[in-house]
């Protein structure tokens, strides 16, 4: 204990605590070199790297425009602002998602309306969406989440909510690489919002991107991400540039830096390769977990492509060990896990702010009590998967 106490905080956090951590962030060597070039260029905030990252990302997903921002949460808020809804308009969202979606709705001056989820997919279905919209007296927009990278039928949910795709914003924080039917996520709705947080399939550390085919919305978000200024610093300070600017809209400070963009560009070039690795590890999990009694495999799409951001099993009562006790037992063996997510209606602040239908959220409650996300990242090996599954089988068999 004394030895640990005397070590620096950096040394303590650099010590690997798990044999198989829940996730590890891998920044490729090309990204490291690109950052050094940016640092030596004399320009590190939003500039040419951001412009190129936006162009390359839009091309990758097949969208006309991409706007780089500070986070997926910021992208969601900016997209909702750009819909120009009346203050207090009702926006439907899943209760099984990260609280950032509710935060974006509230900060955009709108009213979150929570929908229950299908007990298998853990995402809203046309039935739960229609019920929530009806109970709220109708909704004006919707945030659709692709939980864990599983594709959700965006158009069907919009129809069930009684709104057009022009009033849908997709939360694709988990869904870079997801395909719904034959449509790549990033090209389906009015605006799609991605995350580059440290745990995501394309990891920068922080950052986000919004894609759209709507030029007007793209222009509005581009201005609003930097205080509503008519020109960013890069364009003002270019040779021959003009220092004058106007403030065109109410905005945020939510721009991306060239340092982040340089990392993102290099990571994007390796994205297809890393996605293939994630899919192989998910298949390896499948082959081993299918023989462990009491565990249910993650749902599969009937069509399209799963991005495999998460590999989340269900721990059924017949496993013999409660989900929370299983988390503890795996942790004692050096295996990291997580739970995605605590339902929004269970969170004190948002439980008060969000509109909720009578009857509660039986689907979400059932999902929450059983779901468990196992380790999955770009550097996970088959041996790591086997270590996790051996532990699961031994813990379940020890009951």
C-alpha cells in the first residue's frame, strides 16, 4: 500500500490492472506522426487538417457534407438547433441510451420524450415509438440511436412517430460502419452524429462529426459550432484573408482542432481493417458463448451490417449468478466489463425533465437488469476472448 501511495498518479494509471480490460484505445503510428507534423506546422486549432478530415469522412460514409465538432453530444445539439423547432417542441428518444442525447435535447431548448425498448434489441420498436408519441400528444422530432452498432430501422421508426425523415437526427456514436438494409448510416436521415471518443471504433480521444446531404443545415452547423461566426480563424488569417467577421447565429464553442483531425484522418484510413477484426472477435465470442447455459447472444440484424462497437450479452436467471455479481467475479479475475446503459428514466435529473408514458418502461427495465458488455476493441485477440469465455463458463458452473 505504501509503495502504491508513493507512486505518481501517472504511474498508477499507466499500470495495466486487467488481464483483459474492457477496452483499450489504439492510436496508430501514422496518427502519431501526423500529430507531430501538425505541432510543427505552427497551426494547431481548426484549420486545413479539419477541412481534409471532413472531406474524407463524408466520402467514407457517402454523405455530401461532414462537419467536425467537439463531441457527438455537441453534434446532436447543433443538429437539433438547426431543425428550427419552436422552443419546447417534443423530441422522442430511447430511454436506453447515454444521457448525452437527453442533454442535447434539453440544451437545444426542446422537451425529451422517452420511449421504451424492444426486450430483444434494446432499442425502440415501431410499437414502443408509436405508444410514446401518442402518450405525449404527438412529437415534432426524434433522435434515433443505433445501440452498440446494431442497425435500427430509421424510416420505420419515423413513420411510427408520425414525422418525416427531415425531423430525424441519428445518434450514431456507436454506428460508424453500421448499414441499415442497404443504406450506410450517415446518409439516411436529415443529420447523423458520430463520436470519436476514446472507446469508439474510430478513436481520437474526443471529437465528433455530423453528416448531412442538406446544404442549409450544414452551413448552419458549421457557423454554430464556433460561436455563430461567419468565418473561422483559419479563413481570417490566411494570406489575403480579411479579419472582419459577423455573428450570424446563436452558437457554441464546439469546434475540432487540427491535432484531433490529424489523428482522425490516419485512423480512418485503417478503419475497414479494424472493423474486420472486431467482427472476427464477435464471431469468436459467438462460437464459445453459445454453449454457456444462461447467457443470450447479442441480437443480429435481419439485414444490413452490425458495427460491433459493443458485444453485449444477457445474463439470464438460469445462469445462476446475478449480473452484478458476475461483474464482480470477472473483475476479480482481471476482466473488465461495462453496462450500456443505465436507462435515462432512472437518472434523477432526466427522470424529472423527460416526458414519460404511463405504464413505465418494462422493456428497458428487463434489458437493464440483464445486459452485460464484454471486452471488445481493435487489439482484442482470440486468446483474450477465450480467457473471458472460460471465466464465464467457470463462474456460471460454480453455482
